[in-house]
């Protein structure tokens, strides 16, 4: 398939002719070696698909990890970012109404 001789025994994410396809090669560590951490910054927006490919004859390999998706504005999804000013004003109105209610309750 997609594996060359030097890629045998490595983990790959492929970026080829398609502009939004990325490739990262991670060598599996030998038993007793320190585990490594890898990250990839993907500047493109859209739906993501993570594919794992074993280019070796590993039958007992174990891979663990976490996928974190974060945009420049934090962890808030891009379609929700435009709603921030609305919810800011809504929160301020709620605080003002709460203070008015508290003032009337104290009387």
C-alpha cells in the first residue's frame, strides 16, 4: 500500500496530494524506552478524520492518546463564537435585574 521500506515499523498520518491531508510519522518505541508525545497543528477548518496505519508487523502494539481540538478563541466552537456578545449583554441584563429585585426585596 502506502508504506515505503523506511516507513515499516512506524505510525503515519498521511498528507499527500490533497491539501488538507496531513502525514506524521511516529516510530514505535522499543520496550523499556520512554514514551514520546506528538502533536500536530492543523490550520484548516472543517471535519477531521484521524486514521492510524501500521506499516510493520506489529501485532501487540498499543497506542493511547488524546485528540484536542482548539481554535484561536479557545475551546468554543467557531459557530458559537459569534454569539458571545449576545450572551454578554444577556448576562449583564440578568445581573441588573437581579440587583433591582434584591433592592425591592430589601425595602
